[in-house]
C-alpha cells in the first residue's frame, strides 16, 4: 500500500476510534480486559441507516461488546431536518447537536460513528424525491467511500430496500443505496478518484435487520414465519460490567436528548432477526461471521500476534493490569513489523491505548485559555504521570500543527507527576474551529465537503494537539492528545472544553429577522466581540441600495479578549415592500471579519462553536396588526416569541405554574409552543383554566403536537384527533376552504402569495378527525395524495376562539417568510375581527 494511503488511514482511524471526550480516559481493569479481547478479534460490521436515532443500539452494543467486532454506524444524515426538544436550534444547528449526541452514544455502546454529506432536508414521503434532492450519485459515492475505508465484513441495513412509500423516504433511500453499493465497492472503475487514498473492498454479506414495526404490530411479527432469518440472541448479561446488553443500549439511546428518546433498560432474553439479502449464504443462522476468518491469521504474519494476545488475555491480572505491559509492548512491536495493511493501522491504535491504560498513564495538554486566535502565542501546561510499577520514560513531546519536537528524556517514576510548560505559536493559516461540513455553503440536500479524506468524519477537525512520545518496556510509542481547556466549577467540579480557534473579532446582528412595518427608520443593534486583546477597527452594516443605513461605519475598540460592545445603526426601509439580507462586517487592519460566533452548550454533549455569516433578514412588508397582549407557553423550544416581539406584540412567557385566571386576565391571546402538550406535563392540570380563558372571550392558539404522549387527552374543548398527516412539499398549492373567514381577511388579506417561499415543509401532524364546531380554513396536499384539511382549524368557544394549527410557523417565522407573519397576525387578531361588521363570522 502506498505511503499516502497509510498516512490517510492513520488519520482516519484516529478520527473514528471511540472518541476521547474532553476528559482524559481512565479505563478500569474490566474495560482494559475487554479491550484486549477486542484486540484479538479481526472482524467488522457496518450498520447503515438514514438518521441519528435510526440505529439499533441493542445490536450495535451486542456486536461490539459480545462479539468484540469492530462495529460502525453510518448515518447518512446528521438529523438536521427534525425537531428539537431541548432548545430552539433548528436545521444545521440541530444537526450539530445530533451529531454530538451520536458520538456520545457510540462511546457508550462501543460503536464508531460515520456520516455522509446528505442533508436531512425534512420529511420525505418517497425515496425518489429523497434521491433527487440528495444528489444520489454523491451519496452513493459517500457510502462506497465509507465501506472502502471501514472495510466491513458484514453490512446490516436498518430499513427494507423493497418497500418504498411505507416509511420515511430517507429510510428507504438509505437501504436502496446500501444494496446498490454492495457490488460496486470492489469495482475499481467506480469512483476511481477514491483509490488514491483507499482500496476496493468487497463485504462478504449484507443483511436487513427485521423489527416488529415493519410488520405493523408485535402480534403480527410474533406470528410471522422467521425460518429463513438469522437470529442473534442479544439479551446478554455482561457479568464483568454488571449490565445487560439492553441496559447498555438504553444508555446509548438516551443520548438522543434533542429527540426525547430517553430509554429504560430491560433484562432477559432478546432476539434480533436478520434477513440475508446479498453475499455468501450461511448455515449457522446465529453466526453472521460464518466462513470469515476473524483471527489474526487473516493478516500475513499475524498468527504469532494472535497467540501472544491469547496468552495475555489468559494471564491478565485484574489487580495489576501493568503486569501485561511487557507482552503488550512486544505485541505492539510485532504489529509494527507487519506489512502495511488495514488491520495493522486499526490494531496499532487499539493497542497503544491499552498499554496506556495498563500503566495508568495520564497524559494531558491544557491551554491557558479556551479560545485562541490564528498567529497567537499559546501557552500550554502538560502533565504526564505513570501510575504503575512499569518502567516508563517520556522521550519527547511534539506539538501540532507546528510539528515542533521538544526532547524530554524524563523517567516517569511511579505516581510522580511531571509538569511541562510549553509555548506554541499558532500559524496564521490555522483554520477556525467549526463543524467542517458547515464551512462552505451547501445545497438543500447536500453539505459541501470538497476534501475527499474529510468526507464522513463525524466530529470537528482539531489541529492543535500534542504527541507524547513515551518508551514503555523499551518500546517507543506515540500517544496523541488534543489540547483542552479545563477549569473548576464550584458546583460540578473539574470541567473540560476543547481549545477553540476563533476569529480576532466576531459580530452578531441581534435580531435575526427585523420587520419594518410602517416605513419608519429603526435602530438595529450589532454585537461585536473580541477574540483577543487590543482589537480596534470599524464596523459596517451592508444592505442593498434601496435601503438606507447611517452611519456608514462605526469605530470600535475592545481592549480585552472576550469584551463585547453593542453598536447601533439607523436603518430606513424603501417605500415599497422589500426583502434584503443585511450583513455586519468588522474591518481590522484592512482585514474583513464577517462571522457570527454561535455557541451550543448542553451538559450531555461537547461544547460546540459554529461560525456562520453574520447576517439577518430585513423585511419591509405590508403587515397590519391589532394591539394584543400575548402569553406564550413554551413547549419543546422555538423562536416564535422573538418573532412576535418583532411584530410589535407584548409577549409574556408563561410558566405552567403561572397559568391562573388572575395571570391570564391581563392577556388577549395565549399561544402554546410546538409540542407543548407532548413535553409540559403540568398542562394536564391547566386545560380547564385555559378553556375558561377562551370561553370568556379570548383567543387560544395551539401549535402542532405529535399524536403520541399527549399529556392531556382533552387537547381541545371539542373532539380533535391528531394524525401523522403532513404536507412536506413547501410549495404545494394551498386552497382556501373558507375564503370569507376573518382569519383570511383581517387585518391582512391573505392570498396564495402568502404561501410562497415557505421552507422545508408547509406543516405536520395535522388533525384528521375533528368536531363540526371546527371550521377548516386551508387544504393542500403533496403530489399524488388526497387533500389534507387539518392545517388550520378555528372553533368558537363561548365568547372566544380556539385555534389549532399544524402549519410550521416555528420554521417560517425565523426564516423571515412574510406570509407566515401576516397569517399569524390574523390569527391573533381574530377577536378584533369579529367586532368588525364586514368580518363577522357567518353562522
């Protein structure tokens, strides 16, 4: 194999091994023992599906922990198109969260994570639409690329490639592409440009992972003929871990917090069913590796390594793991002497971590600050400690990206910490820290990643690292650590974050959508933040020529790193309706800085920095509103309250305990956020208060909920049943079922034009059964489907009105879709509308 291929494989495997969290790994004896067992198994499985949460964590955990197989999950998307139960982030920011959740899940179940460049553009009802939007050829290329890199013996599909239209189009497409790739990965004429870095590879067999929900019910699945299916008994109890396989899988599944997939572990027997759909047949239906050599014998010169590892396993001392170090060091040297091949690279990384674990070797590189700018001087404090009786020497340390080697020649005496101070000058050319797949603008269906070797890498690419070159049992071993920042939290204790490379200055326009309703000028605030000490320059707000902004530029000076300053511009819209993108640009030493720093920080995932263009949408539109005081009950998380404020409403965020007759008396309208009745349990006891609010002459708007886990069966004052109906084609024709209804006429005249330019979808989870008291306002449907009438339902109740909508206002408002603002204004104004003679609702 060419040297470039070996170097690439090393980079690839470092990226795809069970990723180190910010905190250094400190494996116990049981974990080390299991790692040694896995070191002696040379078989691999790749599980393929469409989204985060599609993976079968029970099967991944079983394959990784019981079978000891190298197990990967290829999720074609990062889950960008879903909903978010823990915060307001949507689209690519949600994809960042779900990416990290998958990485955390794999740390628990023992798998490794992969992605393609496919963008989760939202729900798709058939694979043809999916493959058209995704760019089928590119996604197929990414699957083949992942297979050639990972070299799986077995591929398992989560979904059935033969059943288009029965599930999410992304699901079926993932299976169809996986099946198509099976006979192509070993063809050197298929995507030959990849072969500069990888080799063709032929998996031995491919399965479809059956589940009861493919049959419609557990009863049907139990009674189905499974004679020809392979069966794996995955209900294993790992006595050395004190957990069942299902309990580990549940912990992994529970990492998907943004989707509300907390899972309770189970115990006892459990069977997974696999249908062979490609490749070599098997006689033993319980052994998916039948006929595949999973020992070291599959590698030329590997037999003696396998025998030595078997000896190490049999002699392992749980009270003294360091006793295994001499033989492990010998095995490491033997692996290095092998001819270059895939397994040499994989197992070299595995055994290095095992040796470090056996010695209790703690290696850490800590930066003085969590953020640094290109060209800056980075001060590092290194710690190295050998917590075993083994002879360990620190020969040198090498810093990256400058590749500077500093000789140490220090003996690491048992339990004596060595501290080293280093300085590293970051190159001016070093890239900012951010999800690499968001660096360039992509398309609706695909992220832009031009560098082939980066495609599919799950996490952020971090350049600042330290390689500790240690000698253990006379064998030199390089151990790489990413530079981190750590601090002490008075409540949580020791806390870690990775080092982030940031711009010298970032800017953020405070309001992501600004409405200009009356033609008057408006003050627009821009926050500017220093990435280093002593930043000064000028700030500009760029707009199209028909918009006026004063002043043209504003000088600023930020003396200390992290300092922030608000700068205001006066913006005057044109006289005619107009939409423009406003951009804030800071100029420092004749260099332009136009990035908005977005920090995503949740306790269950690694803190993330996302750098997006610092821009916002300005709308000069024909929007009429009637003054209303609005109470907003947050659900799963959305940005609708900010949009309401932009419209000029006075918004009060209501906590569940504040939903009282006294608190509601001062309000005109109450709006529940998305999925409020799925996520806010306290609402079960507040419905009577809210219905009395409506009955007394007020308006209540309920945004979409899913049909499952509704906290109160009485969602509305009249019978109303939520379904899975949705309209995914955002440009689908909208028909007005009640054209004279005030909600379409006051104070804004709604037309079909107001449904142009919608993003991702029109709406979701429409009611399909509702009381005759409700008036359906709109009808639309995806191609080839029957009309859906549950998008917007209005019902009088007492003196007021109850309104339910599945329209995706939570997506459209932050995107600056003018029609969504106009329609929402009419919904809010419904009480006022019925007092206008020409707008009274007809019986």
